[in-house]
C-alpha cells in the first residue's frame, strides 16, 4: 500500500516486539515513501487513545487447537503458537478487534479482518450487535477467509 498510495499515514501495531522489529525493517526497505508509526500493542491497547482510522486491516491469531490439521507443518514448526492460536475457538482476538472498531473507525471507515470460515456467523452477529454491518468474502482458493465491517449508516449510503 505504501508504494501505491500518496500522502497516506499508516500505523502498524504488533503485540510481539520481535515481529514489530521485522515490520520496521521491511518498511525501511521501501525507502522514504512515508513515515509510518509503530506501536507495541495488544489490539488497540498500545495505540494513542484518540487514534481513529479510515481502514483497519487486521490479521489476528484466529486458529484453534481443534483445527491443527489445516495448518501446514512448516508453519507450526516455525511460528510461535501465540501468533497463530487464540482462545474461544480462535475467536477471542477477532471479537476484541471488532468490539473496539466503533471507537477506532472514522464514520466512513472499514475494518478488514481475516478469520476462519467457522467464524463468519459469529462475526455477523457481533457486528449487528454493535450497529455495524459485516460482509464475508472468499479468498483466492474459494474459502471463506475475511470480513469487511462498516458502520450501518455508511452501508446505507453506498
């Protein structure tokens, strides 16, 4: 995104300091295209209290110990479990991210979040509970893989 959009401010948030350093190194390779901010953060906890966004792109840990058969052996061998697994059948951090969205999204903002196919219905219900609208989408392999969440008022205008 930083390569293709001018005059954009991007914040990166990561719970693991080691991964945050990797993000910083990768962004530095892009050159002086923008000056992103980096936060050591558990979902929204480490961000400035008043930070709001046009877009939140989230790929939280969303896997469950009950579905280890879906994960490639190489991923399990090299990724820490905390980067892959979440409590509540993989839904805990998805829920935390969505619950914080009304405060963190600008009125026209969008939350894009990756998840397991089994999470789609729960995401729909949670979004509706919060006055948001969620649309679920398939990835390039045809699997239900992510949802886009909007404020209800914005969805009606589109």
